[in-house]
C-alpha cells in the first residue's frame, strides 16, 4: 500500500485524502441521523411504556369509574342519528324556531357512537332561542350543544341568526365494558 502511495503524485494524494475525508463525513453524517432516529423512537417508546404503566397501575380505578359512569347512563335515552334529527326538529317546532338541519356526521368509538349535527337558525327572537337552547340542555349528557355562534340579523337587529353544533352519544351495545379500555 505504501509502495502504491509513493508512485502517485502529491496532487493525486491530496485528492485521495479529500475523497477519504468526504466519504468519512458522509458516513458519519448517516450514522448521526440514524442515531437521532433511534433515540427519538427510544424516547417515544419509553414515554409510552411509562404511560401504560400508569394505566395498568390504575386499571382498577379506571374500571370502577367506567362502571359508575355507565351505571348513570340509560342506553334507552341515547340518540342515534335519526333520533337526533327528530329531537332537534321537534324542539325547534315546539319553540317556533325556523331552522335548517345539516346531515349528521357519525364517529364510531369503542363504547359509543358520536353523532354531530349542524343546525342553522334564522330570524328568531332572543327569548325563543333561549327557550330552545334550555330545552335542549335538559337532554344532557345524551345530547348537548358543542358549538354555538350567534349574530344579529342585519335587516332587523331584534331577530337573531345562530349556528349550533349538537352532539349526541349512542351506546354501541349493552355489554360488559370493563375490559374495553384494556384490550
């Protein structure tokens, strides 16, 4: 090897040394990026394991709280998407609130379905809007207002326009949910 280096010119030796240095820098940079990636994944896994340890240590408490919460809920009072539309429509008619209903969106969870409905209310006096919202609030926790925005009608400020996002929860089935969080 030494004999080979003595036969090449000094310019070629410098270029060979530069090639070795650049190759080494590329290799070290790749090692550094791999090390960072591994260390980030290690920290995430460590954090997740710590969180799971806390969950497992408190599993009895979580199961007890779940049982208490489910005992307070009556599955017959929960609303599916069609029942939510019917509820809002009947409340709006009862309080003489002109309204437009959007299509309900459903998100499926392990224990329940969450139905979300957007309602647009137009040209309604404040007392009727308050009565409508109070009547809806009596259905809590089975149906509730998640978002509420209100604005005055530009033509007649005594009348209000409102947009509501209403959520309803429907239990998926009557079964033992005590192990659902730990499966």
